[in-house]
C-alpha cells in the first residue's frame, strides 16, 4: 500500500497527540497546526474514514449549535505514536516496511 | 454580521444542501465552526477552504456513484463509458467556467471599488481567456490517459470559442 504521510498530516497527528483524551475542534486544530480548513479537513476526513479518529457532536456553549469534535481511537493513537516516533528518528521507512499496521499507512 | 461572514455562511449552507449524505456531516461541522471564528475575513477564508475540501470529498462520492450505477445498469459497454467520460469532461469544463464567473461576481461584490461590474475585460478574461487556456492544457494532459474526458473538455472549449466568434461577427 502506498505511503503518503505529508508534513501537514504529521502536524495534525502531533496536535492530536497533545492530551490524547481530550476532544478537539476543527477550528482549534487549525489554529494549533496553522493549517487552513481546506488542508485540515481532508486530513481529518481520511483519518476518520480509516478509523484513526472518532467523532461526535457536542454542545460546546449554551445557545450555540453543537460542534463536531475529534479524538484518536486506540488504533489511531498507536498509529500516531509509531508514526511520529519514526519520523522523529528519521525512520519513516519503519512505517513503509510494515512495522506500523498495514491498513493504517495510507493517510 | 459583516458581508464577508454572511457570504461565508451562505457558501457553506449551500455546500451542506448540495453535497451527498456522506459528506454532509463534514460540511455541517465546517459550518458550525464559523460561529467560533473571530473576524469576518477569517470566516470567509475558512468557508472558501472548507467548501473546496467538501466539494472535493463529494466529487469522489459522485464519481464512484456514477461509475457504479453505470456499470450495474447496462453492463456498461465501451461506448457507454466513453459517453460518460465525454459528459464528465463537459460538466467539468462548465463547472470551471461557472466557478470563475461566480468568483468574479463575489470579488465585484466584495470590492465594488475595483469597478469589475462594468469591466468588459474582466469578464472576457474570467469567462473566456482563462478557461480556454485551462481547457487547452487539460486536453493535452488528459488526451492519452482519459481521452473521452479530454474530448468533452475540448468540445466545450470549441463551443465557447465558436460562440464568442459568432458574437463578435454579429456585432
């Protein structure tokens, strides 16, 4: 399977690795990563489609409509940790070689 | 609420209505985030990026649906596939012209000082020159791998050029 881990995807993974139990909002992720919505959301969509992210709707503030929130699934957390570690050690080959679950590598 | 924010909300609401169910949840998510963005221009840029992202997502769904349905219905012979390709090319070309025209309208509304509303060259550039240039490049790039789509784009480009030619000949 083709591996495509863009720098933007790594930024998003990194943002989610900060306090992994917390749910995160799209706009907050955009501010933290510096990514525009047109770049951020396709990454979030692909991650959700691959079951790396779980999503839910929640009323964030009274009187305002619910917001869409995101956080890692256990599988996503494992993948992100392995990917970011591999990237930090300059060893993205580990991911390509299959040390990270194969179904997760195409983001 | 300023004009850019109103435009942003309108754009995303239209996207929510337009896109297939699979993409609608994401489009709604992007729309809801608008309420939390400070600054009207930031909201507009958010909406523009979001709309692009959601339309690209929806395009994948539409394309899958189109080709799956076509295959199921008639065993999808070669001619049918080619006709679909040509149709897709024509639709893409028309969508491009529509987007450029809408973009020009948006700019002329947001920046009335530019005087684009009454500028013939701006419309000539946006609706004819730029699309025709893109059609030529797209046709050349797609000709070998996606011939029918390239043919659809080319046909649209030729029809537009003919239309303009007739228009000028009649004046």
